């Protein structure tokens, strides 16, 4: 499908009244896990589009342009609110959090498996292990405080076990900034990937920042606080991959194209008929918004859309599904790596005075105060072993002990074995 060649509808017909705007929420006991993760993904995609538009408006002195942006932005904000309200009232913050982390794991893995740019793929694989560990920490908190087994929420499509331990994920901020791609020479899917993953991680960060003080226990508040700050690292990590040389109008075009691609992907892969119809409706909306971005690009920069996106045909639809074997491979190969400025190194390759160690000593002066460790430590003290869902023992021998939380892997030299990242052929 090429959305540039599709017919645009009237944007004024896209505004909805209050009755139309309030959707039928899904049943948390019946919903397919990937329907829920698609909802979270599109909520984050609309948030990213909304705040890009707001920032564009704050840098645009032309009020006619600001009005154009405001018109599309209002429709997209209605879209976001309707999507967010698909979440039912009886789904707890922690239950919903499991959906966020399942999305982070399986979206990142799927994008990495398709990525032709080895540098971008490495960035995805690196952060994948960290979100994988977050799922494990939240799952233990959920079972301990609400008696809910996260394996049923993820449909047993995603394993629940330690990744790169969260205690090891705290890095000096300058080490989270990577090299940007150039959209003019990159594969279309690579450009989309940098935008999709940034929006998804940004939505996760925002969710955790907003619900931290609503958690129902002190240990829960502390865990959200810690992981929210790791998600801040991830947003810095991923947004730095995006093309920093593109103009505001070019990026507006890319944002609308990305939204079209994702709604089309959701429509092509959705199993819930009610929500499938919503994806189809919003794809039609976004085609209109894309055409308006085309007009603005032509009016203000005298460029045609194909000068920015030469081939408007969508890549294959993005599908969310289980990635157990892929995650296991990345875990076995790269758990001992950390990020150092634009590159990645094994812990044993760092000098003693490396920023990573300095920062670790600031935020983790001793393990007893680290929330992500305490969640597991307390669970083990109470139940005798941690909560996991695994199809086989961990590929990292040092992470197999269910009676002790490992706080050395990914943080201390030779705490485990790792080989290297790999590129797609």
C-alpha cells in the first residue's frame, strides 16, 4: 500500500462527539495479549505525534502554519484518548504495566529481527535485555501484591525471567547518546524503526513517571521510580538514533507516514473485530493527515513527498508475536555489555575509572537500597524462590538460581560469559 496515492477525506468529518469518543473497553480476561500491546503502541504513537506537533508549533512564527498544525493535532488527540480508554476500569496499574513490558520486549525483538542497519539493530538488542528484566521485576511484584500470575497476562508468548539485571542498567547519561541515521540514505524501515521504538519507549517512560506515586505499596513506588529512570535512558538512547538533520516539515511528513504504516499494520494483524474497525477508521484519518503534511511541505519548502520518502510503498506489516528463541540468543550473547558513548563494551573491557563505575557507585552504593533487587529479594524470602515463566533454564548459567537475585551480571567483570552482537544477513 502507498498512502500517498490513496484518497484523502475531509478532516472536519473526523471530529467526534462525546458518545462517539468513548469506546467499548476490552475485557481483561478475554483480550489477546497482542491486541493489548497494539493499543499501548498506538497510544504512544499518537502521543509522540501530538508532542512533535506542539514542539513544531513552538518553533513556528507563522500563525497560518500553527493553525494547520493545531487542526490536525486536535483530531489526533481525540484518537489518542479514545485508544487509551480501550483499557478497562478493572485492570490495575500493575496488570497494565505487564502489557507495557511485553510490548517493549516483543516489539523491540521484532524490529531487531528485521533491521538491516547493524548499528540500529545493536541498539535494539542492547535495550531489549533491559526491558526483558523489567518484565520479570514487575511480574514478581504483581504476584506478591495482587496474586496475579503475569504468564497468563502475556499469554505465555513471552518468557518471564531475569535479563540484564536492572541494577546494572544505570549508566552515566552521556553514555546513552548514539549516532543518528540519515533518513535520506537509510532504508525506509530503518527510519520507521527509530521513530516507532522512540515513541513506544517514550510512552512507557511517561506512563511510569505518571503512575509512580499511585502504586499501592512503598516497594512498588520505589520500583516504578527506578525503572522510570531507566526508561528515560532508553528514550535518550533511541531518540538519538533518529535523523537529526531533517527539517521540521520533513519530520512532520515522516511522522504522518509512520502513523499510517502502524495503523495499517495493526489493521492487517488485529484479531478483535471491534478494534480492527477502529484501526481501519484511524488509518483513513491518518491518510488525510499525511496529505496535509504533503501540502505543507510543498507550500513552505517547495518539496514533493517523494523527495523525502522516494518509495511510498509500505514495508511488510509490523506483526507482534512471540520471540522467545530470539530473546534467549541475545541474552546468551550480550548480557555482559554496557553502553559507552556511541559504542558498546563488555564490562571487563572498561577501565577502573570508567564513567559507568563512577555512576554505579553514586546510585547503587550498596545493593540493599536498590528497589529492583529488593522486590526479588523480598519475594524469595517470603516464597523461597522467585516467580518465573520459562520454557527452559536461562541461557545464562549465572541467572538460573531462583533462590538468590544476581546483582553482578552486567555490572561486574567476568560475572557471566558473553560473545558479541550480530547483524542480520
